[in-house]
C-alpha cells in the first residue's frame, strides 16, 4: 500500500485514489472550476498553476451553492466539526480505507511469520520421516517408533489394540501412496477400456513367485483372513460387495444341478435343502430351492428310465448285468483306474435283512441286495490300492440292485433272487452258447466308443450277443463273491442253520458236533515236538494242554470236545510222557490236535449251478467279533452269577463307559454293538477278570487269552494292506489256534463256545479265508465285512424308507388309480397291501436310483424293453 502524494504538481497521480463518474454532478462542477485538458475513464487533469484549492476541495467534497459555485464557508465550518474524518467525506473514507489496509498488512505479516515457523517444524519432522521414504528398507520397528515414539512396539499387527491398529495401517497406506498412484496410473494407461480394479484382478491372476505379495495364493489367503469382519458388517448393506463375493463363490458353490445330484445321492430331503437355504439366502450364493427341485425331478426320471426298474414277486430289482456295467464304469471314472491296470474284477454281492422302521411294530422288514466292484491289479500301484481300499470301506461304494420288501427267508431269497438272477449269474461267470451258435464269453465286454475313443462296457455284452460280426476289444474276467451274516448265508444256500442237521457253510460237520474241535492223528515222521507244532500251527504249550487234557480223559473239556469221542490208549499216554521228557515224537505216534482237515469241502446246489464254491461266501469279521465277544459276556455273566458278584461286574461296565447291563438269563442277554465290543475287549474284560478271579496264576492265564484275542481282532479287522506288521499275517493261524485251545481249557464249558463262529475259528475256516483273499484277491478280510452295509442301513436305508412314506402318501391317489383301485370303495386290506408295495417302490428308488445320479454322465445307452417302471 502506497499513500497518495501531498506535494504533487499534477492531479493525475492524485486521481488514482479517487474515482468519479464523468456524468456526475461533482465532476461537472470541478471541470467548470478547473477545465481539464482531457477526460478519460472518469479521470481529469488540473493545471498546477491554479490557486483556487479551497474552492476545488469544497466542490470536490460536494459543498456547492445553488448558483453552482463552491460553498467554502460551509466547507470550512464542517471541517471544524470533524467532517473530514467521517465516512461521508471522500477524503475521510479514503483515510479510513488506508488505515484498514495498513491493519490488514500487519495481520498478514504476523501470519507469514507463523507460517514460517510451521515450515521449520515440518522440515524437522520430514527429517524424522526420511527412513519411511526408503520403502525397501522400511521395517515394522522403524515405522512403529515413528508413529508411536513413546510406545513399545508389539510382536505384530494382530496383537495391537484397535486404535493403534487403525493408526498404523493408515500410516502404512500413506507411505505406499506414491507406489499405489504409480500402479493405478500404469494399469489405467495399459488398458484404457478396463477399470483399474479389473486390470488389477488380471495382474493378480498372472503366476508370480511364491514370496510375491501379488502371488494369487498369498493374496487370497491374507485377504480372506483379515477382511472377514469387515465383510460381515457390510455384505448386507453393500450390493457391490455382495455381487463381487457371489462371482467369487460361483467358482466354489455348487450349481442347482450339482446340489440336486449330491442331495439325491446322500438322501437329503427337499425340506432340508429349503431349511439350509432359509438360513443363508441373504448371501445370494445358494441356488433357489425351486431350481434344485426341478433338477432333482429331471435327474430321477432320467436315471429311472436308464436303469429300468422291474417288479418282482415281493419287491423291485434292476438287471444285474446293467447295474454291474454302470457301477464298473462309475468306479473306474471316480478312482481313475485304467482298464489295462485290472487283471480281474471281483463283484461283491452283499445282502442283509433289516428293519428300516424305528419300532418292531412298523412292519418295515426289508432285505437289500447291493453290489460293489474291486479290482485285482495287474501290477502293484500303491495309490490305486489305497484308493480302492478307501472306496470299499465307504457305504457309498454299494449300489442297490434288489430290494425284497419282506424278511430274508429261504423262500423269499429263492423267489426274488435266485429265480430272477440265476441265469444272469451263470452268463457272467461261464461261457454260454447262444441260439445263433455264437459263444458269449464270460465277463464284461469292452468296445471303443467312436465319439470319445474310450473303452466302455456299457451295453457291451448285449452288443456281442446281438451281432455275429462284433468282437469285443477287451473281455474283463470277473469273479462273484457273496457278503452277508451267518443267517443271510443260511437263507442264501437254503440251510436251516443251527436248527438243521448241518450249520457250517464250509465243511460237512453236523450241527450236534460243531463243538468237537479236537481229533487224534498219527505223526508221519519222527521229529521234534517244536517242528511238529510248527507244521500244525499250534504253540508248544498249547500242544501239551491238549494232550495232557486228553490223557486225563473223563470229564476233561478236551476229551468232551474230541471228534467221534476218540480216546488215547495207555500206550499213547506212555508215549506222550516219553515225548515230554525227550521232546521228540516218533513216527506213528498218536497225538491230539485241532481238527482242521475239512476246510472248504461243503457243496451247495445253488452255488454249484453258477460254477461257484463255498469259498465264494465271505465270512463277516464284524459279526464274528460280535458273537465271540458275546461268548465272553456269557462266561463272565455265568461266573459272576455263581459267585454273586453280578453287581460288581455291572459297576465295572459302568466305570468302563459301556452302556450295557447284565440282566436276564444267559441265553437272553442284550446284544452288543461294534463299539461296545471294542470297549468290552480292550477296557472292561481285564477289570472283570480281576473282580472274578483271585488266583494270580489263573488270572494271568485269562488276561493272556483276552490279549491274544485282541491281537487277533486287530489283524482280521484291518482294512488296509500297509497296516499289517511284518509276520503278522503268517502268525495269524497260530494265534487263533492258541486262543481256541487256551479259552476252551480255561472255561471248561461247551456253552461258553457254542457259537457257530467259534467253530469257524477252531476249524481253520477264518484263517483259510483270510489267506485266500490276501493271496488270490489281494484284499484284507476286514475290508470285506458287513460294516459298510450296516452303516448304509443307518445312513441311507432308514432315511429312504421315511422319505418313501411321505412320497407314497403324497402320490397315493395317483398310484392307486394307476393300479385300478379306489381308496374309498375297495377292500381296506387290499388298499393297505397296495400302499405297502408303493412305499417299497419309493424306498427302492431312493436307495437304488438316487445314489447313482453322480454317475449319470456316463450313461449313454437306452433302456431295454420289458416291464420298466418310470415315475414322473
């Protein structure tokens, strides 16, 4: 700001500070007093020779008389009154503006000084922040000390308080802002047509080194672990976030068709799907239940058409050849097994009767026949073997092909299984001659699919039979084996079981003689006792237990269990006494051993027609464990009752965590389940022996017997080949024989080993079956038990039966009308039987068809002609 000059000679400088309009009255008067040379833009010039200053000032301030001359007197009077310092005065207002500008100037000077001080402070702060600018050398400790100089830095970000965590992250973001800006600019320039976020996504998808922050795995792992809380807060209110997450989840979340397939296979009901959807529908990531229901209906209809459900006398079935072909292709696809890796195929047909309802009055007895495939590989591949063992150990490996809606009696099994499947079984196992003279080879026939160039057996046997020219590229041989419990096997081969004259599946021993497990043989060559015991797989101490007991004769348990009541003569007893001292056996000497000379000698008519033997029946190790453990329970129940220690034994069972109570008679004790058996053998039995037997020697003998049995169970129930220890398989026969001999001699009561399964142990059937399947089929016997079928009843069968009840009730009117029945007019008993058959039909569909929906992609053949049931 510059003050106006007071000694100017030219008013042009003065007029810089005073502005008038040319047309204004003061301007006209001033020009008349001192005419100006020029007048431009409201400025005028006055000759400096003029001395009429007061008149000019008076006119300038607006003091003009009526005649137009300046009123100097009034002007001076008003000056004396202070007019020149008022806002009305031109000079006064100008002075005021001058001092106001001067005051503003001083204020700006002070503000400038303050800003200079702040600049100095910021420069000092920037010197402190210099370590943060070198991003490559930036450390957590340096950054923490810069942000929080008075706080000790924690171990990591996760251990910070919420306020420190937020401040720390904001500082990190500010440090990285230049780099982020460069990255954003680069991405925008590289692809102007795409958003920066989309280009960043493409950048993340490019393979990076594992230590890079842009590595996809590292980015997603860190993102998912740190952003979860934020997403939960904002996913409901932010539609953009919800849509982005939906796009990500679409890679993992199943589609409506996939949910339909899985839910049908696992027996999940429509109401359960709706319930899950109602809980998570807000995320928008689950398909609508209506879409799932539509897909389920389409899949069920397609599968039923392809499989072809045929009605039997008492149930429903699927042709075995077709079901086997479908199951094998599904097995090979899921397990990634190549056809050239398979030497032969084992077809395991399992059957078991069960009550699907929850009560005995539910009238829900059914017998389910299932099949599964097991390959014997041409070369040992550990991954394939382990995958197959895991597959066979799962209930999902079983495929239902027949459901009898009645008990599994001899007549029902014959009418619904043998009469329906006998010819199919013969054709699969034996070469057959067709009407056109062509020989149809046994096994499954593989042809190459022209579209995929892959070998397939779907419809292979039918193609070979229908054409004289077609020859299969590969014929896969197969063997048939049956799985079941003892009652089921008796019904399968038409035996009356324990009430018949014969009850053993594998030998011809009579039912009344099943406890006769010892017999006398002649030693063929002179040899030591130990060598002879090694030949007959009997430990030396057990050999002397047998022979000492037989020498004692009379009521000794060994003599009571002797085959055909054989006895040792006095000469035989003397020879045994000599052998004990010399440890040698002479040629022709008579000794007592276990009777194990008739394994696999029994013939069954139904099996013989198919070209099968009794080896085709696989004894269930689960049921063997249950029945032998029940013998133990019967022993300590009888012993505790005699010694009046039943309450003490029950307390041991409670403290051992076994929900089992000894009550009733010895032949009507409650049944044990698999878990209770394990706890009984491993936990309760040693404690019960301590309660019942005070004699230390006898106590140790019983404890040893139960330990031997525990080790036997460990071997025969193993489901994986690599679980066996060296020598464990070779020693199995000796351990079983040792257990049989010691248990029989200690209990001394035939009722304690009256179960038919004990005969299976003593006669060598169990060990022979174990060796057969390990050597020939390369499968552990424990892997072939009925445990998967029992679990299937629980997981699928009962759920399928309950679901079938709802389906039958829903469609009752339609189903009865299709059968020509009227619920209101026909006999109620007829209606009841029809409703039961319809429920059986829906049960079979839920068990047989729904499981197969995951393999529907490999179905490429048309259903055969015949009585095919298709449900809409």
